[in-house]
């Protein structure tokens, strides 16, 4: 004898229908998950597709409280799915390393688990720490860093030829150099075709360059930021700094062993604790185009400017800072640990801001110009 027919409320049907609309699982998987027949899943999905347009109609009649609650739940779920879809656009097809770099651990709405699921990236792959680079690669990176600091316009062919001229005991493959440069976060600074376009990714929006022909004449008019590779005897880390353009004053800096947005956000928070600029300029790197970074600037009422691809000198002042840091401190000290590097950089930036005279500032210090002291 057939048992009594099961009855499901509207909220349960909506959950099943929305899971089907998401398209991440098969009908059979959804049916098994919710304990219903596959035909029921298909029917509720069709019903949802037929009735969803009515939810947005201005002429919809007044509904009872239970239906209002379901409507709110549907809107919340639709909003969540829209956030996920917007974030996912343009991200498929990336390599494993590229997918790891696209994870925004500070995203206000999508957890790391959700982002990994959307990208088809195992969480273990995201948290995986790659094996340290070989001693040979670390040597090549040190040499690349030194030569790049001297000649940032050298592309991969010239750098490869230069490395092979150093007689290192064997040929350096031309495919090896771009991998190491990518790991170091550097590329040659010469005019290149524009390869990325504004708005290509909702979660990594590229903003227009706002400083064309703009005279910079006062502190806090424009801040800029950048990331550079810093070598250590046993390895390397990344350094981010935020600088006031007019005075060259270094407002904040942070170190990290991974190219992620979090340490950039930490530097931004430290800088904003003391004031804010009218315009904030950066390159189009994933850290600076992430929604968490640009959202923080917008929340502070700061206009965002980004260097155009192929614009060599848009961020020239902070590029000069990297040359000064490396030639005047990093290369001379050869730090052997992160704590030693932190202490050393703290001393150097205090010197740079408060004691180092700049010819471009009429032989005044960045600190005296930033704070308006004679």
C-alpha cells in the first residue's frame, strides 16, 4: 500500500529550485541531497523560472507574511548567487597559480571556500606552500634583481643573454627567466600594447589614469603604491610601500612572503590612520584592483587612479624609492632573516623620511616637506 504523499513548504521548494538554477550539481545529486525525486527537482526549477519575473513586477499584489518571508529569502539567495556569478566571470581557464592569485581572502561576501569552489580549485591547493626555490634559482633571482634595478627596461631576451654572460656554470634557459620574474613580481618597463581593459572583471576593476597633465603641488594630493621583491640570504619576501607624491614621504610599508592583498590592505590602513589623499595611484596588479582594496579607498572618499599598461613613468617616484632602498640598504646589509629585515627597513625608512636630503626637494627631507617645516 502506498504511503501518504509528502508535503513540502515553499521555503524548502525554493532552496531546491535555487540549487538547481545554480547549475553546480546534477539533478540526481540535488535529489539525493534533499531527499526528493529527480522529477520534483526539475518541476520546481521550472516553476521558479516561470515565477521569478513576477517577483520584480511593480504590480505584484500584496502578499501574506509567510510569502513575504519567502520573497526576502529568495532575494537574499539571488543576491548571493549574483555575487558569485559576478566574481566568477572571466576567471575560468586560468592556470593553478593564477587561480590561487585570484583568491581574495579579504572579500566581504565570499569566503575562501566559496571562491575555491567557484574556481574549481581545491582548498588544499590554495593553502599549499610550494617547496622553496633551489639555491641555483635564488642566485638567479638575486642577479635578476640587481640587473633589473640597474636596467628596468631590459626584457626577457636581454636578461637571459646577460645571465648567460655571467658564466654561471651552465646555460640559463629562456623559459626559466620569465617564470622567476613572475615569481618576483617584476616585468620590463617599456611601452607595450594594452593587454587588459577596464571593467574586464567585476571583482578586479581597472580604473582610469587621472594624473595626465595634473600638477602635483601639495602633500596628500596624490599617494601611490607599489610592490617589490626583497632578497634574503635564505630566500625572499615582498615589500609594499605607500608614498606621498609631492613630498616623497613614505607613509607606510609592510612585508609578506606571498603576493596577496592582505599585506597591501594592512599598509593602506596604516596610511589612512594618519590622513587621506585626494587621489590614490597604483598599477593594475591583482592586489590593487581587488574589490577589498578599491572598496576601502572608495569608502574613505578617495579617487582611484591606475597606470595604463605600457605607461613607463606613471609611478616613477616609487620606482626611484625601490632603487634607493636596495642600493642604500638591502644590497649592503644582506639580511639573513625577516626579523632582521624588519628592523633594518624600519631604520632605513626613518632615515629616508627624516634625514635623507633630496635634490628634487631643494635638498630638504620628505618629512619636512610633508609636514610643512622649513
